[in-house]
């Protein structure tokens, strides 16, 4: 009886959800597609279908699976019904052979699911422009910072870390206002909290210390209700680009303890600079992080990076550092790739073979020698639509190091993408 | 002694003044060529075809908009095909007295990146154009010498050597520019590093578009790699209404 009632309720919920999305689709057609077609304004799209095969030579203690198939379909549509209004919409559809995708067929908007959603709204935003003023509202991508190695000031850019090193940006829902002046832009941001997606507890990218028993299932998560706000001045000039930024919100990476995952309050003040010289481009980025949580560290992250292009080569190399100003965390389990990648030398060399082929090599080495990571990638385009990419990742080091803990996760990847 | 010195001085002065006249002529020719292409704005859709020694290997399409002319212009170049580079955009801010500023927007990572001066010699998306080749040349950024007369595709041309001034940071040591005598349109530019010709840009299908003689096809040959890239201009228009607001870092993020 109870089961039947639950089932009826679920069906009703599903119907309501379907009606909601049908209504949303009609709104989209009425307000975006129809005016665009009728008034002859621009409507553009881009998308792709991508299949990826990942092979791990070694089994992990908590995950014997050695081959994972993944499929992603993405479609993004951009419309300009009027010169002052631009609309953007994007949808992702996923499938995975290793239970990394949610079973639900509902379309996800929040990106708060433990696994990747089967269907998700990647972006849904309106951009209004009036003279120097621009307002972006809705689900969108906001990037701060200039460094590539680690970007400490990039506070509105949570990521999907299910496979730690092949991570992907997640959109955030909110409002961004920008005022453009001759010398730069002033940006103010207000968003709802979006967490980074952390590795699944029963899969190889979660590595627990030997004395910590694996939890029976996903740990509970408590998401903050408070908004995430930030302000950034970004200067672009003839000789140097720089910015100063402030963020007040929550860390999109969790504190982990026996009770579950929590996302501590965070205040960030930071900046970045890019200085092109005759031989090199020097980039720097640094941020100070404070928290009102008594179990959260306070620290400074900084990056010094050098870039040089010569012929068909692009070289990027740098050092990412960390200085802890107030050590307060006591938990033995953490997941903080931003801090984990610091105290490391990081480099990347990319070579453009021709218009269709490229090769890249990247590496990270901890200064302590406790962890290292190296990746080689070859990519080739075929015709106007197809691209094949193969890569090999080697990871080594000690189990108590952020990089080294993944020493059983060296892997090779082959992906085929059809863009349209 | 005095008579001999005087004779040498006179010959020297004559040679020098001839050189000045030739330099002056060369500058006047380039100035006139530049003046004849002045426009408030320009828009076209470009088709880039890349050929290696064996044949065609890639097509790319972009839309191009430019506000202003020569050293006072801003331009946005936005890829429209193939699908994997759709939305990639380049903002070029040209200056009369120095090299341009350039930024590239890459939608896949949602970030813009300044193209540093030392990076301008790199090939643009694997084509035979470098980032520097996408800049607009301004007459005041070079010194000129008339190198003689020549003909390109049967059209009589002035052959002019241009050397970048110190303020114009360039990968090229010098260039030879061929300017058609009938229309003052560029017919060829051959770029040199030291004494080696490295890139040759041929202009063809020159048509009068709204009073401006314009090459509808340009072919850049990388003489060291033996590869070439052909750029064909479609839907070319001059003096179209464009807004200053569309030539900013913020604007190139909008698809």
C-alpha cells in the first residue's frame, strides 16, 4: 500500500517535472527561437558527441575495474533576439560503464548530484548589454585569474573531479554585472553555491588512509544556503594585465569528517598579473584564504609561471606554492586539489605538428619528491568534424602525498569526438 | 685636394639626395596605397584553406569585423567552422606607433589570453599566417626604399623595401612590397628574416568594392615549410555600421 502510494506520488512528481520542462521548452521557443527566426537575428550552435575509453593497468584496493567507457553529448545554442540581449542554453547527456552517472532521467540544473547527471543543463543565461554595462543572469561560467598551473583566485569555477586529473568546469547560477572602462572592467558577482563534484567513495580516485575504514556509502553533504559574492577589478593595458579580487562565500571543495562533507566559509583576497617581456610572458597569481570555521586552515596560495612560444612550440613552466598561516584542520581525510598541487614544479610543452595534429607533454613534480605526474597527449583532426585523441598518464609517489596517493591510477585514454 | 674633396662631397650629396628622393617616393607610394584603402569599417566572411606539399588538408571559416583604419583600428576575428573551433575569437587593437595588442578567447576553457609580442611569430591555428600577419600595417611603422619596377601577374608594380622601425617589434627583418601602379593595390609582400625569404603573401582577384581596390583572395606561402594557406573573402563590405562596444575583451566572449 505504502509502496503503491509512493509509486503514485513519484509518477505525479515525474509528470509535474515533465510539464515543467515542456513549459520551459515552450518558453524557450516563444522567447528565443521564434523572435530570432522571425526577426532574422543570429542563432548559432555548437556541440559534440564524444566517446572515451580509459584503461588502468593496475587494480585499486577499492576498485578492481580497469576499463571505463564514457559517453558525452553536448549541445549549446546562442541567440540574439535583439542587439542588447543574448541568450545561451546548453544541455549535456551522459552515459558511463562504471556507474559514474546518476540513474535518474530527470534533467538536472543544480550540479549537486553525487554522480554526474544523465541529463543536465550546462548553461542557461541571458546577457543584457547597455553601453559599458553588461549583466549576465542565469547558469553561466565565470573565470577569474590568469595562471594556468593553479588558479587560486578562480573562486566561481567549481569542477567535476570524479576523475581527478581529467576534471571539467561546472557552471554556477547567479548574476554577474560588469562595467567596462577604457582601462579595464569592474565585475560584481552574486551566485548560489555550487560544489565541486568529488571522487566516488567506492572508486579508485578515492584513496583512504590505511587506518580509515571505507564508508558504506556516500557521505552526507551539507550545502551552504548563503550566497557567494565577489568583486574584481581587471586591468588590461599596453604593457601589463592585472587584476585584484575579493570573494566572500564558501569553499567549493569540502572539509571531510565522520559526519560527512561540509563546505566551510571562505574569504579570499587575491590578484594576478601577466607581464609580457621581450623573451617571456611572466604570470603570477596569489590569494589569501581565511575562514570563520575553526577547523579550516588559513593559508596563501601563489603561482609563478613563465610562458614562451618559439616556432611551433609552446612552453609553460612554473612553481605553485602554499604558506599555511593558521593550521587548524585535524581531519586525516581531505580532498583539496588546489592545495594538493602546490609545492610543485609544473610544466607543459605543446607542439603543433600541422593544422590538424598536435602533441603535448605535461608534468608536475612535488618539491619533496613524494609525488609526480606526467601526461603525454597526441591529437589529430580528421576532416571538418572528427578528432581522435590518445593520452597516457603516469602517476607515482608516496601514499601520504596528494599526487603520490594515486600511484595505482596511471592510465591511458583514447577518445573520439564528432563536433557539429 | 679641396677640389677633389668638393667633387666627392657633391657626388655624395647627389647620391644621398637621390636616395632621399627614392625613399620619399617609396613612402609616398605606400601612403597613397594606404589612403586609398581608408574606410570607417570593414566586414567579411573568410574561408581559410590550408595546403601542405601534398594537397589541401584543412578548411576553416571566420567572420571578420574591423572598426577604423590602419593604425587606429580594432578588429575581431571569430571562427565559425570547423565546429571544434567555433566561437574562438581574436581581438586585435592596432596602434599607430607600436605593435598591436592581441587577445584570444577560447570558449572550451572560458578564458581569454593575451598573445604576447614574442608569440606573434607563431602560426595562427596551424595556418601559414602568423599572429603578426593578422595585424594591419601602418605606413608610419616602417622605413621605405624604392627597389625598382617589377610586374606581378602581368600588372606593372613598384617594388618597395620596407624595414620595421625600432618601435615596431617584428619577427621580420625586412619585407619587399609590390604595389600595382594602376590601382595602388598591394600585389605581393615577401617577408625576410635576415636575408632569407620566409613568407610570401600573394594578392589576387583584385576588385573594386565600394571604391576600394581589394584583393578577394590572399595566399600566404611558408617558404621554409613549403605549405600555403589561401584566404578568400566573401560578403565583403566597407563602411558598415559597427559599434565600439563590440571590440572589447568582454564582447569577444559573446558568441
